[in-house]
C-alpha cells in the first residue's frame, strides 16, 4: 500500500511562486504515474498535471501550461513529485491534491489520465491561496 503526503502550500500574492511536494511512502519499490489535481471552493476537483513513471512524459491542463512544471525525483527520493508553480493567479487558489496510479502496474502514464477515477491513491491535500 502507498501513502501520499503533500507539502509546500501557502499564501502568495498574484505573480508569485510556490513549489508543492508529494512524497510517497509504503510500497515504493517502483515508480508510479502521478498527478496533481486541485479543488476550489464550490467547484469540482480538476486535473492540473501528470507525470509518467519514468518522468519522460508530462501533461498539463491548458490553464497552467507555461506556468506550472511537474517533475519527479526518482534518483535519491523515489516517488517524490513536485509541482513548481509560477506566475500564480487568484484563480489558481485551491486545495491541491497529489494522486497516483498504484493498482495497475501496466499503466506507465505516457498517455493522459485526467479523471479522478483513474487514480487510486490520494494525498490529504495542501492549501494554496493567491491574493490579488
């Protein structure tokens, strides 16, 4: 079983930057496709970014392309995924969740998985607040 813990959330002014981290524990003998989702008050949880098992393929929702970067550190810290967020806007404010596909070993994450139901493991979320 895998557990995910996010960190790095906080409050910034519009135009600022934050880096979120998601660390997996438990069964981390192999890498998993991982993603970030976010949920603003009164809205559904939405896909933000995804990274494949080998970190060679990434996907982003259109609203964050060019501003957010997803990366993973698979060398010294297996299954640690980061979301570097720059040029933050008030509409980026949300609770950000890390997610992973751990129950389907054949899934590499080299194609896009944007539905909540695609992911079987979730973190508890970290709050990002952006003031204008």
